[in-house]
C-alpha cells in the first residue's frame, strides 16, 4: 500500500467571459462566498469579492499518493475547480494553485518560556 498525504490547495483564477446572468448571480450570492466561507473541503469552497468582480479562489482538500507530490495535488484541485465552475456556468481563466502538504508541514510550538 502506498503512503497517502493530505494537501490543502488554494486555486486562484480570474473571472472571464461571464454572461450577464452569471455576473448577476455571482453578485447576488456574494455574501455567501466571502471571508466566512473560506474552508478547505473535498468539493472546494468558492470565495470572491463582488466589487470589482475580477478574481476568485477555491480551497480544496486533496488526498493522494505521497509519491505523486504537491504538483499532482495542485493538478487534481485545478481539475476539480474547472469542473465545478463549468457546471455553474462561470467563465474563468488563469488558474494557478498553491499547495501545502499537511503531512510534512512543520509546526513551531512556543516554548514554555515564551508563553
């Protein structure tokens, strides 16, 4: 059995070619996609600012083989983002991802003298 790692991936992009209907829907639903919606989930959470309606981000949890590394986790998350945005009817461009491997992340704990 191969070792599996859990990754947190932020996929960022730019809205592109939005229809007037899609633009209106995004503006109307913006309150549900602000700072309080920023959670890492398997299906991804979408967040953006309605004014100006320019950039967005989606946060994903990806579990995959450690041997495939962060690059594969980023590619999987970008694929999930593309699928979700297309299903919602939203045009987008320039997807790029930032990946954190939770299994190799170093945690700096405060020493007792620094509390």
